[in-house]
C-alpha cells in the first residue's frame, strides 16, 4: 500500500507522482520503515487527479537525481529513496 505525497504534471500528457510506501520493519525496534519513490507515466490529460492512480500502478520509476529535482521537499524528509 502506498500514499501519494505529491504529483506534478509535465505538460498535459505526462505526470510524475511521488509516493510513500512501507519498506519493511527495523530489525531492532520492529517499527515500520517507510521509503519514497517517484514514478512517471503518460496520461490522457483530461483530469489529472483521476489519473494519479494509473501512474502509481503502471508508472516507471525515476532515478534519484531526477526525482529530487521534481520533488525537492520530499527528498528532504529523511526517507530512503527506492527508485
């Protein structure tokens, strides 16, 4: 399960989405550990809010250096990036 943190449109027909997801459990504390990733996909461009889930489900993972340019605040949250 993932949580959408932010999305950006690149033109009308391309969308990038940053998500937070469970990355496992800390072996010492047994607490849930979260990671983030950025995904990109072409979309029809009619209603971007309705197209977010398609990007989450079928998007391509972005490399870290591109993800941090698109989502600079998220990259500073202290989460591990899993691109």
